[in-house]
C-alpha cells in the first residue's frame, strides 16, 4: 500500500540554524500539506501546496517558513532560522484531489531546537 | 475565530464497552467537520467527515459521528471498543465555503482496559 514517508524521523538543531524537512508524498497525489504538533498540544495546519504554488497558509506560516517541490517526488519544508518554539512534530500529508478528500499523513519528523 | 473544544483529555473504557468522544465547535455557519485518529508514532488517519446531508455519518473502523447543529457538536461514537482503538483522537473544523485552514481540537487520549 502506498504511503507518505518523511525524513529524518528526528532532527536536532541549534537555534538560528536552517532546517529542511523532507517528505515523499504518495506518487499520484497532487495536493500536499504540512502540519505541526507541539508536544502535548493540538495539531496545527501550516500550509497546503498545489500545482507548484501555495494554496493556503495559516498565520503560523510566516516568512521563516517555505515549501518546495524540488523534483517530481519530494516535498520539503524549510525553516530559515529556527527558534526554540519551532520544536514540534512536523507531519506531511498528501491527497489525490483537494484538501477535502482524504489526506494521507506521514509518520512525522520530530524537530528539536536547542 | 473558529474554535474546537474536546473537553475530555483522557477517556478510559473497558474493551467491549461503548464509547463517545465529545467535540464542540464555535462557528457561525455549519462548518466542515472531521475526526482523525493518531496511533502512537504515526500520523493522523481520517476516520470520517461531515459536509452536509445526513447528520449521522459512518466512518472506518466501526466509528460513527453525529452532527447536532443546535448543540454545535460532532461527537464520535463506537458501540464496542477494541483494544486496538487505544489512540489519540482529534476533531477538526474547516470553514465551509472558505479556505481550507483547519482548526483542530486538543485531542482526546483513549485508553482501553482489557
């Protein structure tokens, strides 16, 4: 069964450093998403991406964040200058035909900012 | 701003017992409503969703949810819980007719006793 994969599973970085979180969505899916979950708190939507453009973004997704689909298989989230409060689990998801159809989530990348 | 409340942080049930997880939302119009399950170490999985029509919706794994407009609620139910249902459950809301920017509840952790 096809699945969304994410690498690395755990990333530790120093405050102020740039990080890139990688995701491989399901191959025939066209819509891609990033969410985050701060430990013990609710899931938060960050951004959706379709046709090489951001479709929607939340207030959290400020200029420190960017997304890219650098090739036909990867979908990345970059945080330019990490802050302590960026420590969270980051989930990638993909869907075949729009956000209201079922989104398939990856297992997440735990980001720890020291 | 829309908000989602899951009043129960933890719920403990015995295997075979019935289950109801509560979700209340605060929003002027009828939103789109979702329930997700998150097993340990995994991403979210969609259980069911409500957009319009029949207010009782059936989902996967034997779950159902009922939309009650008068109570602004979308409670998740299962008649007989299995040990494998132990997980975190999230309710989410999206403004209908607007942008896809979901708001999630804080989650309810389900513990199942044998």
